[in-house]
DNA sequence: TTTTTGTTTGACATTAACGTCAGACAAAAG
DNA sequence: CTTTTGTCTGACGTTAATGTCAAACAAAAA
C-alpha cells in the first residue's frame, strides 16, 4: 500500500500504551512492544526513529489526553460540588482502565529529562482555581490557598492508587476489597473537601 | 587490610542511596555509582554479586529505615494530634533530605518484581489505626474507615512531593515558593484531618 | 505497463552495561 | 619470617538492546 497509512504507527503506540499503563511493564524493550503488536522491531524504528522518540511520544500524548479529559470536566458549566464529583469519577474511570498510568507518569515527571511542553498553566485549571476561590468567598468550603485545595483533591484521589501494591499486601486485602475501599473514598473525599 | 571491613560496602550503599534518593538519577549504572563512590566497578560486584542485589538491598534498607522512623513516632505515647503533627514533621524532614525517595519507592512498589518482606502489618501501624478508631469513637475526628484516615494523611503529605516537578513548573513557582507552599500545608493538613 | 512511493523484512553492526577471573596487594595470624 | 585471609584492580568475555541498511514488496500514480 502506497497510501499514507498510520494504522501500523497507531498500533505500535497503542500497544506501547497498553504495556506501560495497563500492564505496568515499565522496562519493556522495543522488542517486547513489537512482539506484542505483532510487528517486527524494525518497524518500530521505521515509524519512530528511536526508542526514546517512541517513549516521549507516548508520554506526551498521555499527558495531553489526560489534560483534555480533565479540561472537559473542569471547565464545564456545573455547580461546584457536581464538578468535583464528576472529576473524581473521570479520574477513577481512567485509573481503572490504566492502573499503572499514574505511577508511570510520576516516574517520568521525576526524571531529569522531563520537560513541560506548554509554558502556561492550562486554561481549565485557572478556571477551576477561580471556582475554588469563589466557593471560599461564599464560605462553602474552608478557606485556604486555592492551589492547596486542588493539591488536596489530587492527592486524595491519586495516592491510594500509587501505593496500592504496598497497602493491599500489607493489609492483606483482595482486589475487590481494595476496589471497594477506593469506591468508598469518593464519598469520603467529597465530605472532607466540602464539609 | 585483612580485617572484615564493611567501610567500603557501606560507602557504596550510601553513595547509591544518595544518587537514587537525593539526586534522582534512577537510571544510574553500576559504573555511575562506582565513580561517585570513588571505587572501581569491580568492587561493586565484589561486595554485591550483581546490580540487582545492590538495588534490592538499597530498596529494602530504605523501606526498613522509613518504617523505623515511622514506628518511632506512631507508637510513641503522645496525644493523638501531637502524634499526627510530629509524624508530618518526620515525613517532611526526610523528604527534604531525599527529595526523590518517594518517587523511587513508588516506582519499585509498582514494578512486578516487588515483593514484601514481612508478612504482617507493622505493629506501629496497628497501634496507629487503633488510635484513630479511638478518636473517632470520641468524636474528635470524623467517622470513617480508620484505613481511610491513614490513607488521607499519607496522601496529603506525599502527593505534592511526587508531582512537585510538574506543579512547580506549571504554576511557575520558585523552589522557595514551593517549599513555602509545602510548609503551609502542614497546618492545613492538620485542620482538614482534625477540624 | 512502468514508475514511483511508501511499507515491511532479515541480516548485520554497534554499543553500553554487566559479570568474571586471575592475580596483585596489604594486613593480621601463625 | 611465612601463611592466610580479606581487599582491590585491570583486562577480558558476554550479553541484551538498540540502530542501520539494502533489498523485497505492494499499491497507487504516471
């Protein structure tokens, strides 16, 4: 086929994402990815010049993807509590599909090659911070630096996912038990943040 | 010297810890570590049979070290609020010394080779969970699963450290600004958890 | 058809990181 | 002193992972 066919390229990227984010094989080689995608390794080098390029592309697209997902909720015309609630839902649904994505991103973010593409803070985040400020002025939520409120929300959602392997084994919980725990947290997070 | 001398062995381990936890070079090679320690790479293989062994030892000792630090506070005969406050202090002091330790541990925990040494939950954690339960019964803190309270505490402390490179750059904060933010969080965490 | 263009493959070259080994060396034990 | 034991070094071999290349191939364009 002579037509510009990005089917294979997409397949490789999707496979890489699956391996990294869903299966948690952070040290996968290009061979592993090629095998899983059912193509030869040479093809990986044909579409992406090097392993590094592929990795960075996967990472960047994951960042953008996550941001878009967040933006949609955070800039939606919803009442504040509903917005937060929906945000938690979106976050957990993604986490359910890609259990290792968070941990992967944390690693990359903390690597020294990490560089931000966009310079400014995303518009949606700014809107959300303004929402938070407004709620504080209204007395709906406890007064603090809006940034701290946001950090709290992210923390309470994400951290139990990041440490899941440790906590689940330490307290000898089954998969379903831990998932119940996570599900319970949604209500609890809302109560804590907006008492 | 024919005397059993664990000076060099210790030096290598300490250097590795510094490189991983303080400098954040997670992909450091045995050569890097040997160079930084001022010894030949062969020595690394002499004391630790392989790279894997060295890495696992560093990780395991870091786990134990952290646990001991926590245990000391968590099982101390302190009033609950004081205990939590001190715990946050201990946590942040460690984070200040080893900014990348958390991220490193998260990576390891989420790798598929991760295995827990000890089977049971540490005694100190059990004590802490009982403390929490007691406070809830007393009505001092909001009722929830004690495990969730613990998760919240860890989350609120740790997550802003894990995502520091991302948040700091996104909102264009200087090092001192972010550290101020972190310092402010201590009071805020206490207020949130024990209103 | 022939040509052109993009796709795919297998074989090869390169490299970086790791592990081993024989032997040098120094200090304590005999 | 000689022997023994533990420490250290340099050189070497091995491997796994990556990257490159020429050529085969298929489909669209000429």
